């Protein structure tokens, strides 16, 4: 019985992987691809691993550790990728209608240039890409 | 300097991971794991650990338990939402970066909040500056800061405020 539930969960998880793959193909730019791709894999991999854990109960402890590590590391790498993509948004053609971060950076850059005489005020490298 | 609480939580975390790794258990392995975990958690490491921000009152622990399910629900719902957008022939997305505000003060609270936002599909934390979190949102329904905060953050924040302020 447990094996059947596990197999079903694994199937459901792999269905989310398929959706992630379709999303990767269909989404227009880098950040949206991350949304569809790396994100659908969270539930996908959690369900997939849980399914394997239910089919083989002696692996369950290690499976839980794997899920824990995915949950801990996935946001960090996603955040790094998103920041990098945003810093290069003009070169990779990102389209965002409200871009609060770019506005904040433009404000910071304006503030920095207005006080440019002060030696300590230097714009960040992200701002230098904008121009 | 690390507080005693941070060291205790660190010890428990390390030991639980070790126990999960070595299941099925034997007393010898558990004992050695406890000794090594105690040694690591007592190392005089520099900097303060975010683990010390966790509150250990019964209410906070109950909320931590509840938060698990709140997060799970958000994860499933947003996964289905993104799946719907991916499969929809017209690809109904309106991506944008919105600024949301957080009331959380501790680093652990902010870590949990930003990680939860990133793990739920449809939203990625791009940047954290002061009290402002910049979130890439696949379908912006509220461009202003207050509306976006209500939509993205407040469901998690209500619980995280109790768990780790």
C-alpha cells in the first residue's frame, strides 16, 4: 500500500518536472524561466523524493535530509541567479513593467552623482551597467 | 559571541541530521554523533549565529509547527498557479519587480521570509535593502508597495513575527 502511494507521489513529482520543462521552453526571459523552471522543481523534487522514501522506508531518513538541503540551498542559488540576471537586464532583454529595484538604483545613482565631489560616494557596479 | 541558545539549537540540528543520516539507529553511532555535534557547537566560532534569534517559548514553537503547513499550502497553491500559467495557451504573465516592506528585525526571520518567498513559485527575492525586499513577481497584481506587501509577505510574516521577530 505504502509502495503504491509512494509511486503515485513520484509520478506527481515527475509531472511537475514536465511542467517545469515546458515552462522553460515557453517563458520569454531569464527571470520568468527561473520562475517556471527552478521553482516547479521544488515541489517536483520534494514529491519525487518523498515518493521514493515511501517506497523504500529504510531510505526515509536520508530522503528527509535531501529535501532539507534542497529547501535550504535552492533559495540561495535562485537569489544569486536573480540578482545576476537583474544586473544584466539590458543585455539579456528582461522586460518588467514595474521595476522597483531599477528605480531604487536610479535614485541611488542620482544621489551619488549629486554628491560626487565627496570622495566616498561611489556608485555600485550594478548601477554602472545601466547608462 | 554565540549565545548558549544558539549553541543548543545548533547542537540539536546537527545531531538530528546525523540521526537521520544513520537510520536505522544504533546506540553507539548516536552517542558518537552527539559527541561530535557537541564539539562542533562548542567551537569558538566568530560572529553571531542567526539560530539564536529563534524563540523557544511554547507559542513560538506552536507557530513554527503551524508555519510549516502555511508554507506547504502556499507552495502547493502557487505551484498550481504557475503550472496553470505555463500550460495556458496565451501564457498570461505580467512580470515585474515590486518593492515590499518587512517588519521583521532579526536576521533569521528575514532569511526565512526571503527564502519562503523564493521557494514559492511565482515570486523570487532579488534584493534586500534595509527594510525593503525587491521581489520578482510573475504576475503583478498590485504594483504599489502596500498592495504587494499584503499579497506576498503578510501571510508568512504573521507567523514569522511570533517565531523569530
